[in-house]
C-alpha cells in the first residue's frame, strides 16, 4: 500500500534492507532450531528486577526525549502468521509454564498467570513478567496490538490473565517469551467491585478486552456507490464495475468515507516478510486502528475480512469464538498491505472498503482525490455500463520502476495494454527513454519563469526526443508517460507567452 512512493522508499537503502533480511533470517533459523526444546527455568527475582529496570528506562525515554516519536521506524518480523484461537476457554486444558516448549503453539491448552512486574511499554509491543500457580515466572509480550479500550495497555489493565493456546517463542533479541499477537488470545480476569473479596475465585469474572454484542452486518452506509457493483474478473480477482448508466468524463463514480484512517508521523514500521523475503514500510498505525475498531464493532468484521489479503487465516466467517470477538491480526495486516492508501507524508493512511475493489491500470479511466478522509473517484473519460473502473496505484513513467512498486507493494505484475507494449521495447530503448526523462525532469526543475524563447525551443526538442523512443505504430492510442512532465511544462509556457 502507501502509494505515495516517497513513503515506501525514503527510509531504506539496499544495504539496510540486506542487514534487516540477515537479522530476520538468522532469528527465524534460531527459532526453528529450538522448536520443541524444553524451556529453561527463570530466576524469579532476576526476572522481576529486569522488567522493573526496563520499565523505568522506557518511561524515562518518553519523558526526556524532545522528539518522542521514533526517528527510524521499528523493525517487525512478520513471517509466520498463525490463526487466533477459536476454541472457547472452557474447552481448553490447563498448562503450566514449566511445561512450555520453545517455538511452539500449545494448541488445545490454556495458561492462567498473574502479572508480577511493571509493564514495559514500547512503540510496537509491551511486555511484563508473569507467574503461574506453581510459582514459575516467564516473560509475556503483546505484539503491536497491545492497547485495549480507552487507550490503556492491555497488560496494565489487569493483574490476572488467561492465555488461550499459548505461543512460546523468542524475541528478535533471542530471549524466550510468551507472545500474544491476536488480542482475543489474551483474556483478562477482573474482580467485580463492591462484591465479595477478589480472592474468592467464584467471584472473578472472565472478560476479553472488548466484547460488546455482535451487531448486524452494516453495509458502508456512508458511501455513494450506487453507480458501481463489485464483480468477479477473469484475471484480477474482484473489481468494481459501472452499472445503471454511463459515467461521463469528469463525473464522480463514487465517494466513500474511510472505514478507518490515521494521520501523523510515527505510524509506520519496517517489516520483513519471510513469505517473500521482502522488506517493506508497513502502515502499522492503520493496522492497529483497524483491529481496534473491529474489536469494538464486531458487526463490521465480515466486510473488512472479505477484502483481498494473502493470509486467509480464520477468514471472514469467524467473528467470535465463545469468549468474544475474534480478529485475525495477520489477516488485517495483509489486507491493509494490499488495500489501504497513503494520505501523504509520515505514514498517514486509510482503508476504504468499496474503493479497495478498484483495480490498477497504467492507463486508468478514473482518478481519486481525498477531501479529508473522504475519497472521491472521478472518471477521466466516459466509462460505459458494464466497464471496469481502474485507477493507477503508481504513476511512475518508467516501466521498471512501476513494476517494482506494483510487485513489492501490491504483489502483482501489471499486464495492461501499455505495460505489454513497454515490456516489448528493447531494454536499450527503455534505457534511453529513462535517461531522457531524467534530463527533462531536471530541465523542468531548474527552468526559470516566465519561460524564454530559447528554453521553449530546448523543451520542445527534449519532448520530441522522448517521443521518438515510442514506436508510432505500437503506441497508437496509448499514453507516452515519459513525456508527461515536459508536455505539461510546454503547455504552461505556451499559455503564459
Ligand atoms: Zn500497466
């Protein structure tokens, strides 16, 4: 996602990306080497003092830094998605900390623990030390989605927890930890107030973080989508089509408020995905906001989970599993990656559910604009009834640059009419075109205003040279993207002289 290509490219050099890949693959190898190994007991006193010290450091960091937002986005390893627990707590058998095995999901089991130390709150995770009934101590971490209702850290919000089908693994630093990815896998136990003492187990209450009643599925009431319909396509999954009557050039095809949008800096993280080995900048702020909104509005889980995402996970059918709403955060992560749009600088991004069905073409028939978090999609030429609506996810004039963004961010290679022809060009021709386009960009950038006669002559000559790299016959009816910048400049110069 984040179609503003600046968002996806500014942070990382190839060297940095390589270093991240190396760190991540080493971590995964270590995890898999240790899979099934017995857990080493921890020294309770040392563990608690470690957490207390770390919590103090984290708090001091927040207080003393002039810029509390991280300057470099944190690294997340997102290679091994797994589904949330779908079994009600009453059907899970208890397990003790001493029975835990490394790099293992303890399916069919549940672990009851008490928090024994302050909570260490970091930008993408929080952790603490917990103890089971047998007095054994272990580290417990919540990854990314650690904020519960009211913006409070879930670990802070209670002292007693039950972990459903606990996952015991390693932190990227190699420290063993119980790890929660899906908020619904962590149940908090709160003692009711004004009743019998909390120590009486019969009076404790088991709750998930958020569990309002499941409402009826709501359908995008805010969108003006009456002229469109979602349909299956032959090669692109589902797409959005014009129905009813032709949409004239310049008319609004649809308008839609964001399902969820976040703005501001510090909302991204660098992720390494073991499934394709790619390093990306992900909109984790938006992922967090979507998960939180869905947990609070389970009636909307289906429509978001119905969007395309690589990880199928629990799928769109699962809304709850006995103990409250269930949201598969790995599916949200993949859905956000493939469907969200950047809204400018610093990781601001939003998810528009209906607009998410609009496929990409380098020769689009529509363009989008944002008014706040309202997305307006407007026809750039007449679109006939039954025709698919396309907009451009990436507007690079250069074929290679465009394909790289499309494959990295959206996971597909474009096969539109323009790409087919451009792909057929000799690599040397594309190289010449790329060089000329660079020259033209530089010319436009430094040109003084108002444009002199000589500059206009030079501009025309450059435009012609770029134009000549496009075969007349083969490019008939197709845009010559590399001439766009210089043509716009020439038009402006002509109008002002
Ligand atoms: Zn294309």
